[in-house]
C-alpha cells in the first residue's frame, strides 16, 4: 500500500501547495481522499489519472475539499473512463453532487451530442453517504471512517486504510480528537492536518484576530499534532493541509518534535510513501524510513 500527497494546501491560493487531496493505492485499488483544487492535474502527475479511480472519499463538504469534483468527473470522461464515478462522503453529499450535476447538465448534454464519445457512463455518479465504521471491504483491503471534531461542521470524518498488515490513517480536518487517536492507534503512518497559529499574521481588511482564532478552533495546532501522534503511538507522522501554506519549517519541526520522537515528514505536493518498503519519494529523492521497514 502506498499514498501520494496530491495537494497539501488550504483555501489560500498557492501554486506550490494545491488544494487538499490524497491518493491511496493498493494492488488494483485506487482511492482519492478529498478533491481540492488542481487534483486532476496532480493525479496525472502521480501516474494514476481520474479514469482509474475506484472511489472518491470526501472527509467533509467544505469547498476546499470538494471544489474540483466537477473537473475530476469531466477530465475522467475525456481520459476514457467507462464507468460511473463512485463518491463516498458524509450526509449531504448526494444533495451536493446532484446539485452540481444539475447545474452543469446543459454542458454535459451539449458535449455528449457534439463529441460523440464511445461512452457517457463516466458522467454519471454513484453516491454513498457514510457514517462511523467500515465503509469499504475487500478481501485484501478495508477502509474505515471515523467521525472527527470540526464543529460547526457536523459531519466530518477521517479515514483508516488497512491492507497487507499495514495501517494508514488520515485525520481529515479536525481539532484535537480522541476518537481519531484511538482509530489511528499503532498506525504505520498518520497523515494529519496542521494549523500553524503563529504564522497567521493579522492583515487589515483580510484577516482579523477574531477570525483567525475561530479558524484555529476547529483545526489541530502545530503545538498539538505531536501529542496526537505520540498518544496514538504511530510509527510515522506526515504533516499535511497546512494553514498557512508558507511557514518556517524548522520552527514547525521543533513544535512537533517536542511531543513526538518518531519520524516527522513535513509534506509537500507529490510526496509519496510506500508503506510496504518504507520508501519515501519526492521529486528525484528517495529516502528509506527505518520505522516502516
């Protein structure tokens, strides 16, 4: 089982960190976790285009996690996908997807009539709304959803993938969450969001202290995420979904290292880890993570 961080950013537009999305692969199974800006392009760069996805898993329905869903559907069709896109997400996902497809229906109909492609199945979507517990079960892989703390969002989830004796957990968007700690206990890798509060400068007309504190309240602070990893006893912590997108990496590492003594990876777009070999890849670099060997 391996995964690739496709986008490690947030709603702020940063060409170095696109919108939150992650690719998980195991054998014939390929899953997309969240659908942030630029995801279709990142999937191609990662070698697994949208046409190949088994399913899209949405942690919650905030716009930065769903904004490129239409692009994914359309580009997958153009890539030759021959089956409906399957989407698993929290309550409200079907209403969201139905509304999105209805809004774009005139364009779909025009393209279908004019472009005369062999199949239109890729423009259809199958939605499964999820709750806590196992949501996907294969003979060689399972996926479990765990409800996390992202209030006032009522339905937000992290995901735990297990295959070939390995365990991979994604936090989704959450404040410090005991349920996530329990669900990710002893995971080989925990991919966790990170809010770096000190880097959020107050900008008149753009960002207030009150607003910054409100956003911080439903995310996990850089001073907390190491505690999460330590309490869950994970073998490796990968930081992801950074707010803000640019920050002092050495200071962040020191924050997390104060509470967690395992391997800490400050994520970048298109960084990948193969859990079966312990190999971390980024651009032309490859690093062996002894904790996963």
